[in-house]
């Protein structure tokens, strides 16, 4: 191997036409258009991911609110059921019926019978 006679001088390179390789140069930053499309595609993918993430967060919050409302309605319905069961037990109790009939002066007209 022989040393080049002028080491500070770069070797001659023949310029390659961008038209031959199917790429055109962007005058603004020297980027090729095909690389610009890649950046646009990556940016669009990132924007889609961000929108999907935001949408899923909003949906999660809406579901949590609906769950809280459903739990509150369930607790109200359970309390109402317990109150109605207590009222039914009170109204069907023979002692209660006898006391209520005495208070209303139905002594002679109503005959209360205890059914076993």
C-alpha cells in the first residue's frame, strides 16, 4: 500500500444525482422527502397514541362516576328493602294487629285470630 501524495486533500467523489436514486432534496434543511414522510408518519402515530391514551382516561373516569352512582342507588335500595321488610313484619304481627284494632275501637266488629 502506498501513501497518498496529499493526505490533506480529500479523494475525488463523483456526485450522485438524487433523480437517479428516486429521492429529491428538501431545500429547507437538506432532508430528503422520503425521510420527511417517515417523520410525519411517526408524528401521526404518536398523536394517535396520545389521543387514545386521553380517550381511555376519560372513559375510565366516566366509568368510575357511573360505578359510584350505581353503588349509591344500590345502598338506597338495600336500605329501602330492609325498611319495608321491617314494616311488613310489624304489620303481620298478631300482637300489633290486636293493639291497632284496640286503638281504633274495632273491639266488637273485628275478631283477630292467631293462625299458627
